[in-house]
């Protein structure tokens, strides 16, 4: 009951979400699963619904980049300019892969800023290309390596580097190298 109350509280306090599903493994007691909220009007969220993993996808991208480094395909200290051509002058081509992954690149995040946030919301089924996204990037938040700032753009660029280094789309790399070997058959990117 306490876990469900906590889940209900989070759903009621975070106004930008429709709901949540969560599971907790408690050693010696088993797995608790709870849901809260509505998928859409009149349809409560159920424990068997699929959810977009949103920023949790960064975990898979980071693991893939580490696997590429482990296999000596890339180095975490490689610069962007070693792998891709950057045409937006707001993105420093000397930023390293490591700085992308640990959010110390200083690259701004246009995903939650108008007009780009509105553009994405108004075109929810459209796939925007990585180069389109890079064109939206504004002035840096800080010089690379001097601070920390969360940016989805870092991981868009990491995916571009992975494709440049291997010739394979990031989604296929993650499927073949992580999801399939771990039997994560209900996880999609």
C-alpha cells in the first residue's frame, strides 16, 4: 500500500505525464507492481501496457558507445570532428565523446525550447533527422568540460558517431549487441 501511495503521489504531482507503471523487487518478498494514471480518457494504465522509455534510452546509447570503445572502434577521448562533420557553429567540433556521454559538452538542448518543442509536439509522428536537430542547437551553455548540463543533443550526436564509426544505425547496434543477447524482447529503440 505504501508503494502504491507513493506512485499515486508522484503521478498527481507531475503534471506533464499521464501516468506511471513501476515494479520493485524486494528480496525475500517478491516483486511489487503498481500503476497509476490514465493512458487516455476513460482508459486507466495497466501493468501490461508498453511505455516509451524516453531518456532511459541514454543508458543503452552509453552502453553501446562503451562497447565500441572496448572494441577499439572509437575512443572516448575522440573529438566530434574525428567522426562527423559539424556545420552548426554553436557546436564545438573539439568536444569529446566522453563529454557527450557525461553531459559536460556545454551543448544546449533545444528539445524543450520554443519553437522546437512546439514543432515536435505538433508533428508527433514525424521522424526528425539528426542533422535537423543539430540545426536547432543554440549557443553553448558553457565551454566544453567546464561544467555540467543535461542535453538530449549529446546523445543524438553520440548516435551519429556510432553510425559513422560502424556504418550501422544505432538502433540496430543496440538491438544486436545489447537487447537480443539479453533477451530484452519487449524493449525497443
